[in-house]
C-alpha cells in the first residue's frame, strides 16, 4: 500500500501558503509586542543635605547640642 502525492490544486496551495504566512506574521508580531522592555524603576530619592526652607527637613533631636 503506497501513498501517492497529495494532489492539491494551485489555488488551494496558494491559500494554504497565504494562511501560514499570515499566522507566522501574527505570531511574530505578538512575540515582539510581548517582549517589549519595561521602563526602569524610579531612582530612590537622594538624601537631603543642608538646610531646608520649606520645612521638609527632619526635626532636630532634643539634647543634640549638649555633646560639646
């Protein structure tokens, strides 16, 4: 029992090729979209050095001036 070649018309073969190419293009587009890089995490706020004029500086510790 030998199987001969599957006889497919040129129109059906072209439709099959076009469908396969469309599926491949959709898969590639989905893969590219799902692999986009995420934005970097925001940097931590730097420490505040010196005096602040808007009141956001930490309150002075009671008794800190007594260490002379």
